[in-house]
C-alpha cells in the first residue's frame, strides 16, 4: 500500500472515531451534568471537520505535477495544517468562554458514572494518537501529524475533565465548579498544542533547514556512484510527503560533457532508488579542482 492510501485510510478512521466520540461525549455531558464532557464534545466536533480537511489535503497534495504546478501540489499540506490549527484555536476559545460562564453560574455536581465514560475515552484517544502518529511518520505527512496531535489534545482534555469531576465528587459542596475549571485548563492546553502543530508546518512552507540527517544520507549515497568524487552544496525542501533536492556533485574536470551528464543521471537514479521519498533531484556538476 502506498503512502497516500495509508494516509487516507488513517484519516477515514479519524473521522469515524471523532464522530462517534463527539456523540458519546455530548450525551454523557448533558445526562451526567458535566460541562467538561460537553467541552470535550465540542473539541471532538471540530476534530471531525479538521480530519476532513486533512483528508482533502492529502488527496490534493498527491496530484501529479502539471503545467501550473511543476513542483507538484504538496504545499497544500502545511496550508491544511494551518486550517487545522485555526479549528483548534476556535474550539479552545469556545470552551474557555463557556467554562468561565459556567464557573460564574450555580452548579450541580457531575454524575459519578461520567468518570467511567471518560476513562474509556482517554484510553481510546491515546491509542488513536499513537496509531495516527505512527502513520504520519510512515507517510511523512505533516497534516496527518497535526491530526495525530488532535487525538492527543483530546486525550488531555479528557484527563483534565476526569480530574475535575473527581475533585467535584470527592470534596462535594463548594467544589462543583472543579469540572468547569478543568475545561478551562484544557482550553489553554489546546492552544499550546496548536502552537506545536503550527511551528513545523510554518518551517515547511518557509523551506526551513531542518533536514541534516537526510542531507548526510544523500551525501553518503552520492559518493557510491561511479564518477562522483564528492559533493558540495545540498539543499532539501519538503513538499507534502516528498522532498525536492538540489545537489552539487564533484566530478573529474577531465571528462566530457556527455560523461558528466551520464554521471548526473546515474546519481539521480541511485538517490531515488535508495530514498523513495525524493520526488525530484536536480544535479549540478562541479569540476574537481586540484589545490596547488
């Protein structure tokens, strides 16, 4: 199965998971008198839309290059990630506003059985986070990684809700708002997670130099190609799940242009064979210069 199919299948599961969880949380929050659970349901609802955006982004990012997009369509991935971050910020703001409103209003203690619901949800979301994160690493997808962090932030909001409800139930009268304070704390954590997701996506769209390990691998492979004496400049930029490479290869200054051209093709083929995530490799030939 190729990376696109893996990523799309993973996103399908995220959408279905978030839809089911949003319904469970909303019902449990209303019936169990827990705003922290309702806040959690709001977060899961935004996750449905963000996962759908990730799905569309992955589909578009893997379209082949065309006349207007010679480098492909991979840059849609970080743009989709920015939209996902926007959903996170909106959900955090709504949760924070409603939490403050609930804190300032008379409260009833949540039902004890809501802790059981939350316990199951926490385990479910942590497993989902680990699965989606693994798939994001496997497919090299920025937007899928953002989707994974949605699952982790959901797990954290559920943990804070669990703590808040526990405090309200253990300490009784006077602590009914602990549940709402938990939701308020969760909104702050969601904002923090939004930043963690936003930062690498910004680096990707700005062609930030963060690929030292890949560059080292490219250099090591390059010198195994017959005729390549060494390498000079090597620039890498990520577009979607793939990388574009600009590499200066050193060859003998005594060979013909035709021979140099053949070496560059062999080098490109070897790199793409050894590193399948390289979408394109531009080779610039440099003549070897003896130091007198």
